């Protein structure tokens, strides 16, 4: 029985992202994505601010011009990791 190996866009982005933990990707990232789907699901953490209670909050951007990892780069890495 062969082992199922699942590669996700999160792994591809993590391999390319200069800050490793400064992005979020919503569900549905295991399948091949179109650029529109990628842009809907990927969020770049642009800064960390304190709320009224002094807790850290992430400021997220869904603007592709803020993305540290473009769709084209993530897609290429995703395909490479899938083998």
C-alpha cells in the first residue's frame, strides 16, 4: 500500500517567505489553486499592533501587491514539491 503524501500551498509559501510566520492561508489549499483562489485565501501580516487590552493583534492585507510570495512563485514551488 502506498503512502499518501499531501503537499499544500502553505508549505510552498513557507519555503519561499522571508519571514516564515508572517502570512496566513485559509482552508482549501491542498488542491491546485487558480490565481484568483490564491489571492482570496492568502493574507500577508503587514504589522503587529496592541489592542486596548495590550494584546498583540495582526494587521492583515489581502492586497496582492503586499504579498511577499506571489501566486506565480507559490505555484512553481507547489508544483516542485509535489514532484
